[in-house]
């Protein structure tokens, strides 16, 4: 009984966070600058939004994995978990490569390239979270 209650207590914050569909990000548009000195603040703002989106994404991934573990326990279907884990890894690789080519395309201006990479990362995270939120 203790093990079950501890598990529920640990998972409740994840479920609560994962159940909300919206996440409030900082508005970085007012800080947008490509000047070498001023761009640091803008890039830090984008980084903080990326970190927040990654945490939100991870909560949805944790929810999905938890739900699949339950299905696996109830039905004995062990094929789902490896496929889902593989899809998560492949999605991370795809997202990273998608944003890398945008970064390389924007070079030699490293500030614009960095901003392009970060904006792309935010966009890809947002799309992945939307996919994870779809009912299964």
C-alpha cells in the first residue's frame, strides 16, 4: 500500500502539469536585437522559453510512458513501449537536424543563425507537444 501511495504522490504533479494544454512563455519579441551586445538578452530569453517548453514536453512524454506501462501491464502487449521510445529518440534527432540546417543556412552571421536555431527549436517543441497531447 505504501508503494502505491508513494507512486501516486510522485505522479500527481506530472499529471497536473501534463493536463494543462497551454504554457505561458516570456514574450521575447520586445527584446529582439541582432546587435552583438543587445542580442545576449534576447537569446537568454529564447533559452528560458526553450527550457520551459522542454520541461513541458517531458511531462507529456512521462504521461505517455506511464499510460503505456499501464496498458502493457493490463494487456501484456510489450510491443508498444519500444516503438514509442524509438519514436521519441527519432523525433529529437529530426528536430535537431531540422534546426541545424537552418542555423547553417543563416551563417556567417552567428547571431542571426543562433536566433534562427532557437526559434526553430521552439517551433519544433511546440509541434511535438501538440502531437503528444493528441488522444490515443
